[in-house]
């Protein structure tokens, strides 16, 4: 009985590997396209924040004397919310370490 189970599991593993190997090129293209789109969105957000603050927005630190963090989050989410949803991004993903 163990031999039959082992053979069945072997064929399941082979089928799974074949399906993944077949899907890998398409998944890689989709991942690379999404990565490029995410970088483009981040650069657009940086340009928006530079205009919004009047200063460089590449840093993770937002001075307290300029804008409130919640105000910045709401402004970015309002303007770029649809694009962020399409790319499966959240605000904290954009500005994490």
C-alpha cells in the first residue's frame, strides 16, 4: 500500500512542478511589470510631495513644523488611491524601510 501511495504522490509532485514551470515565465513578466509600475508610482508621489511640501520628499522623516503625517497620508491616498489599489500597495508599503 505504501508503494502505491508513494507512486501517486510522485506523480502529483511531477504535475505540480510542471504546472509551476509552465507558469513561471508569465509570472516573472507580470512581477517585473508590477515592479516597474510601483517605482513609477513612487516617483510620481515624490514629485507630488515635493510640490505639496515645497521640499525634497525622498526622506522618511517629515518635519513637524510643515504638515501633519495624517494630512500627508490623506492627500496621497486621495490622489493616488486608485493606482495604489491596482498595484496592491498601501501607504505604509510606500514609506517603509
